[in-house]
């Protein structure tokens, strides 16, 4: 099974981030621009939290807040679970399934942000790996 380091090396998208002092409206614009469902919230180079579509729905819309006046740091998820780049796809799927979230930041030993993976990224990688194994088994059987 691949590690996150290997997965992130092949990921084409640039990292989508927002400052905790930005407005929610600006965060939504960045999410639309990058076509992602979550942003890493960086205070300088330090991971301060994650802002996701779920945060927007539950902490802005349902609470009657206004996106143009609400700051990201007021509604972001600040108790962030993260993983090291050496973790496997399977390990991350287990963590995300257990904790019920769809985005997982990846930090190195010095707590520097390396990237973020979504459950979609992990599923796509698992499907590719399974297709490869099936192909190898078919070749073995027919040889």
C-alpha cells in the first residue's frame, strides 16, 4: 500500500489555504477557485485549523451568520487530527472513517504542512491499486 508521501508527490493540485483572519466569503471563493471541499487554515506557516463545507453549513448558515462579516477563525475546526507522510492509505482511511471526517492534513516531523488528502483521493488510490492487483492476477492465471 502506498504512503501519503507517495500519493502527495503525484497530486497535481496546488495546496489551497486561507488565513484565519480572512472572511468566510473569501474562503468560499478560494474553495471554488481550487474546486475543493476544505481549506487548510494557516497562521503564518502553522496549521491553525481546517475550514470545510461542513463548517460552513453548520456554523455559518444554520447559525444565521453572514459570510462577508464572519472570520474563518470563528467557524473553522481548530482541533485538527493530522498524520505523518509515512502513514499508509489504509491507515488514513481507518482514521477518517472512525473520526467521521473527509479531509486529513499531512504534517512532517517539524509540524510543517506537507499537504492534505481527501477521502476521495484515498478511494481513488485504493481503486487503482486494486485494479493493478486484479490485472496481475489475471495475467498470472492466464499464463
